C-alpha cells in the first residue's frame, strides 16, 4: 500500500504537475465532481482559429492520482483539435500514465470528463450566437 502502488510516471506528474492554473478569458470551462470521493476538478481551454486547443489549464481539488491525471490529460490535449480531444478517454490517460491502481481508476474519470465538458461548454457558447471573444 501507500505510494509504491503508483507508477513512476504518475509520481512524476504528481510531484511536478504541468499546466496548473486558471485561464481568465477561457473559451470553455468544465467542472466535474467525483461522486465516489467528492473531489472536484475544473478544466479551462483556449481554442484557436484552427479549432485547436491552444491552451489547457486546470484546478484540481483531489488526490495524487487526480492531479497526475489532470496534468497528463492537459499535455495530451494541448494542440489537438476539439474532435481529437473529445476522443481522449480515461483509459487513454491511465495508459499514458503507465497504469493506475484499480482502486484509483475512479480518479481518472474526472480528467476526461472535465476536459470534455469544457469543450462542450465552448461549442454551446459558440452555437448561442458566437460572441464569446469580446473583452
Ligand atoms: Fe478523489 Fe482520487 S480519491 S479523485
């Protein structure tokens, strides 16, 4: 038990998470809570003219696995098209991380769900009249 159950990659992302933070003028925001443990995660995205994710940031109020998952998924999503990013699954993330312990798989749900929700948020805002880039 303890930390030894995590892969080196999980530990590395947990100790040194990438892209942490908030995007103030985000094009899309997705927030999800984990019903299993009550932890929360919020993803922020910027979308460029090509429909690619030019920036991805997040805030995670969760366990070490959730932090590693958000860090990894932010790296995987950056530069991808919305369509590609919507196809990233929790299994993809867990695999990229070199696996997650079974009892921590629920933590990986948060990352993909929050990212997908941020993309939906962006798509919905755009549908509703497009004006979301004004300052
Ligand atoms: Fe809550 Fe991992 S225990 S996200």
